[in-house]
């Protein structure tokens, strides 16, 4: 069931997402060759605690960390570790919080030092695809218009969209209806209504979209070893177009 939020509830979701945005911005600044991803996890936990926010992922279905840190060929749900980041890596950082009863959720792919043109282009196209999808998050549009916009942009650039994992509704639960795939024909799915809040999150593979889950039960990698990138924003449907709640300071 899709839950429509009141303006007061959307404001609470926005506040949670601003906490997420501030923390992701700080983590981006910290990413450099020579650090490990547990260090990033510790920063995220400390900053969330300072804001009286609860990390959303820690303990979720048994996930043991606050961040998902997905490096190179890891698509999503990469676990923080002592493994050192090196020049040329890319890392997707996914983070969420619960604050005042409502969730925020966003993700970004960050270069580690100087990266290859190949990696830079993948990340850029993935970010562009996110915004192409957001453009279709409009009142009385269909949900699959978002999906189709993402897929079209990604495939036109020669990449593939992951099908195993999708975006989602968000509010007083981290994952709500509807699911938001990053692929599909336009004009299908639920009608977008004022008060819907969606986490739109393209996951884009350099080569094929097939996924493999590692033995830890969480880490999802590209089956062919190609690179993967991931960007995510939480968006509200309004009469005046999509409102991106997780852009830092609303800008």
C-alpha cells in the first residue's frame, strides 16, 4: 500500500534527509587513497549520534554496519572493512538515518584520488540517469516513466541497469511501497500523487547487469567483474514538480 504523506510529514522526511546529505558531504571530503572504509563508517556513526539520529541500516535484517561502502565492482551492500582504498578506485556510499520517526536515504559514488576516464564516465552517466528519473517524478505521471527515463539514458551510453535491486517508497519505514525499478516501459505502474515520497536510486553496471551475491549474504558484485556506480535521492511528489529532499540545504 502506498502511503501519502502530509506536508508536516514531508518536512520531517526532509529534515532526516538533510542529516544524511550533510554526513555524505563530509564522507566525500574524507575519501582519499590510504583510508579504509571502517573509518568512513565510524565518522557516519559519530555524526549521526551528534544529531540524535539513528543509522537506518545498522541492524536492518541483521546488517552489521551503518554505511554501505561498495568499491569498484561492488554494486550495493558492500560492508565497511579495514581494506585500504587506493588511487583510481571508485566507492559508492549509501547511508540512511531515522530521525523524529522518519527516514532519510541517499547515496553517491565518489572517486578515490585520480580515476580513469572509464570510471569517471560511468559515474557521471549514473548521476545523470538519477536526475533524468527525477524529472519524471511528477504529479499524475506513471511510476514507470521514472524507470524508463533511467534505463533509456543508461543504455544510450552503453551501460546496463541493475534489475535485482530497485528504489522504494520511504517514510516512517525505510522501505515502503511502491518499488521503483530502474528499467521498464513508460506509462505503467501506480499514478504518482501528491504526498508520495520515493527513494530513486539507479545502480549502473559498466557491462552486463547480472549480479552475484557473495558468501556474506550482503555484498552484491557484478558477475562479469565490471565497474558499478550508484546514486540515490529521496524525492517528494508535489503540485510544483519533484522536490529533492536529500540535496544538501535544498540546493
